[in-house]
């Protein structure tokens, strides 16, 4: 337990934080794919949301046509003002293609489509559906600062489960990469990015104005890119981070097309793009080596922390991950982000119309 402040305002839960919050004026966006269908974690999330009375729950759904009817029937079983936005339908694809926005699909694209529709509420909450430890206070905690001095909030939590430290992509990639950059560059953006206690958390909330202003990564890197965009939109003083306690949710392998190694490429691209856009010019010739050196120092600290608590810890495997992540310390590639809704060449109404027509055609 501690009460330390960071460069961004840090709001702690000392055991029973249950702040008043404008839940009834918020749309809660919960992206889902086929793997969430009737899952215990998703069931728990939606059942809990039903006790909170939000203005609306919006589910951007990425699923095949044959799975969608059953998925919608399952979602209809919850006592919620719930809207499904099917992101994989042909009319939605044609709409994006006609607007020049065709491209890679993924969680980021799904969230971007949902933000356009959600921003007609005063506030927007975004979180995943795989949290096994979901708490009814999570949404109010994220929203409460928006009723005061802040425009964007980020959740943070301890990734500790079953006697092990998780959060490997944050601990072994994001955190030491930001630290390695900060050793050479005195820049406000690095102070800001380094202040987040769990920058890769999917839980955040924002005002409608911020939601309409975000340029969004299509796939991996959504969470980091959103932090960079929040900084651009409202500055460090408009952002707070909120203590959500402990979280238990899915763990990924390092290898494979959806593994942490693949994710690190998207996270690195989003992070280094945000840094460059803020005026930092990294030395990519030396940065990979400096990252590895810093990451190994961080790993030794985490190994000591694990031993201190009697946790299982595989130091060799973590050092192997660092070498895997090293390949992602490269200059950002072409900017494939989706535009802010304020500047988009289509409207949220167009998206809703296309998505509803797609749903009607298969139901």
C-alpha cells in the first residue's frame, strides 16, 4: 500500500473507494470476438454492468456471420440497454472501402467504429470482456475523475496471479523501453509515458470530446496509442490514472500470430510514434542495445520482488522474452491509424446504418 503521486494524477484505492460517478451518462464499450461467446468472464462482466445502470453498453463484435445470430441472442439475455455493432459485415467493409479506410482489421478498428457511436454520450468507458476479477466499482472509479478536473482516465492494477508476476509485455518491454529513451532525452512525453503504472491496461474512460479526437491503431498498440493521443488532446494535466486493484484475465504465449512477440511490434510502433510526434528523435542505432541493457536491469528487480514474495519466477525465460522484444525496437512504419472522428470522411450514423443492415440480413 502506498500513496505516491506520479507525473499524472494518481488516484488510489485504500480499500473501499466507491466514488460518485456519472454512470448514467456514459456508454460502456466492451469489444468482443467469438472467443467471448458465453464465456464465464464475459458473463460476469455483463451481469455486473447490469447492476450499474449505464446509459448504454455498446459491444463492437468481430465474428463470422454464422456465429453472430447466436451471439446476439446470448447478449439479449442480459438486462442491459445493449447495442451490438457487428464490425465484420460486408456493408461495413464496403462503407470503409468507399471512404478510403479499408485496411487491417483488429481490436483497434473495432474500438474506433464503436467510439464514433459512443461519443453521443457525455462520457465513454472502454474495457475488455475477459476480466475474471471484474468489480462493480471499476466503471464508477474510471468515470469519477471525469466529473471533476480530468478528461481522460486510465486504469491500473497489479498483474499478480497464483504466485506469479504477469504483465510481461509491460514489465519487460514498455517500461524499460521508456526508461532507456528517458536516459538520453529530457522530454515531457517520456515523463508522461513513464508515469503510468500499467500502461497496457485496456480499461480507460474519456469525455465525448476526447473520444472524437483520437486517432486509433487498427490492431495491437491501441492502449499505448490512446495514451499518446490523450496527451496530444488534453495534456498531462487532463489525464489521471485510477487504481483498480488486482486483475485476473487471459494470458498469452510469447510466440504465435497473436502472442506477445507479435503484440510487441504494435506496442513499439505506437510508443515510438507518439514519442517522435512529441519531438523526440531516438537513435535507433543504439536504442535496441540500450533497451536490452535496461530491460535486464528491470528483470533483476522483478526477480528479487518475486523471491521476496515467495513467487515462482523463470529468469531465463524472461531474458529470452527480452531478446524477442528487441526485434520490435525499430522506427515506426507507415502510419495506418484510423482518423479522429472529428476528421473522418464518414459519419457514425453511416456506420450504424450499415452495421444494422448487416445484422438484419443474417438474423
